[in-house]
């Protein structure tokens, strides 16, 4: 008899499975056969999907969104959340070195394969987790920040509760199999939204398609970054028990959608399914705009102001002018949003101030005052500087936030006609 008392040997030396395991095997077989005859929703119990409008929080699609599933490497989103928070609080610096322990080095793939005792910088660790989804690096980060991975997992769960993830429990930093490590599609959408809103200056890591470390180039697992327009993150995940998981953030014009899929049958099928869900959600929003008689282009024109690239803007002198209509042909551009106000002029002023603070990154842009009509009928005027490079937008926000100014990177699809102040 072996150590668990479930294998016995007959006189001829052949092994016999004891009754307890034999009964369990039969029960599992019966369940499998039975499951073939029931509906799709029950047969795909691991499947869940969820899509929200990140701006309004509106739910655009939901199937099994509160069913607890294995998050797999989606877990690393919370690992990065805690890293970003520690960096912003000064407890962690990008050039700090993290030691790879023996335990971390033994973690299974996906991994960097760095030998025990070696060190990796915090910045490279972030890239390794966000792009390569490296389990060994996630474990090393957990040990560095929490003392042990178990303590770090407790920190992860506590943070999950703090940001509204009600049905999530973490047991490790990587997402490797653990029967108690569970989350939901709704909770993962909450986490993705919190990452974007709390750390827009770090969010660019999720957009990276590759990174180079010690002569080797590592490519992202997130294929939608190159195949679906507007995708700028966020994370894939897979273990056998979870299927193929994905959290995606897509920014098109004034809209950002966050989609979650649990339990895909393959990476390709998961990506195709996510594409379908996002397309339907965007169509739902587009049809709503049409039903509102074209509100985005008729009642919400964009005020365009072109600042001088050679000097800081003089608000009083530069922005008093006549209004004309300029064709824009639906062009999509990168920019920053630095505030939202109930009146147009304060929005113009704060956008001009942003250009003056970081002219190296924003002086070639254009100020766009984008009205947003709320459900209660009020209008907020969003202050934006657009028409700059993506990297310039992220760098501008990083510096503006150090100057205690709110800043959010945005990708804006300009309407066919723009009300211009020139």
C-alpha cells in the first residue's frame, strides 16, 4: 500500500486501484457523459465575459460575470498595481534591484530563466511581468515587497477589497495554479479600470509589444495590441484549469471600453470572441448616439486653438478670436486631458497652462475643448491638448502630475467638423 492508502498490489504484483479512487473515477466519468447532454451555459461553467464603458461604468455585456474562476496570469495585474503604488509612494524606485531567490528561479514557465542570486531592476521586472508574463519575476517581486509571497498575496487581497473587487482572493503573485486563487470577470474589469485611472503614467507598460533584456527580445502574448484598433492593454492569462483568459482595454475617440473573457478554448478563439464582444459594444454606443440625433457632432462641437510652439501661451491674447468650421475627416490623434469644467473658459485656461508647463511635449499640439453632456443635462467641458506623439502624451502627464496637475493620456477621434477658435 502506498502513502495515501489507495494503491494495492495483488499476488501477481499488479497494482489495483482501491475503491475510493475507483468510485471517484466513475463519478467523474458519469459527470462528463452527463455534461455532454446539457446546455452550453452549464457545459462551459468556466466561461465568463464582461464589457463596460470605463468612462461611465455602464455595463454593455455580461455573462457569468460574478462566477468565480481561476484568473491565471491576470493575477499579475494586481502584482503590478502594488508595484506602481509603491513607486508613487517612494517605497520602490525603478532602478532598485530585486534578488532572484531559489524559490523564484524554480517557478515554471512562462519565465525569464534568471539564475538564483542574480538581480533585476524594478523597471525590467515591470516589463518582464507586463510583456513576458514571467512567473519567476512575479515571485521575486512578491518576496521583495512582502517578505514572503504569502504575505504579498495577503496584501494583494486586501487591495482587491479596497478597490471594490468583492469576490477575488489571491494566493500568489503570478497566477500559477492554486485552488483558492479565484476571481470574477466583473472584478477583473474593476482592477483594469483602477489601473488606468490610478496610474495613467504607468499604464503605458501594458501597451508595450516587446522588450529587450540582456540581448534577448521578448514579445507580448497579447495579440489584440496589433490586431484590434485602439487596443492599449492589458493582460492575458492561461493555466489548464482556467482556459484562455483576457482583459482588454480599447480607446476610440472619447470612449474607452474594458472587456474580460474567461475560459477561452484557445488564444485565437478567445481573441476572436473578445473582438466580437467589443464590436457589439461599440455598435451599441454608436446606435445610441444616432438615436440622440447626432449629439456628438451637433450639440458638442470641439473648440480648437493652435498655440504658438515657440513660447508659453498668453491666455488673454492668444485665445480671443473668431469661430470657423474646419474639416477633420474623423482623424484619430493622441493627446492629454487635464481637467473638466462646467464652463468653457476655465477649460481653455488649464489646457493653455499645461502647454506652458511642458512645452517640449505639448507645444506642437492643439487645444480641444470637448463638451460631455451628462444624464442630468449638464455639460462638462473637457480640457485637452491633442495632436502630439503617444510618448509625448505619457511624458507630459508624468511631468504635469509632478506639478500637481491632473492629467490623463487620451486617444481622440475627431468629428468630421470641428468648431475652431483661431
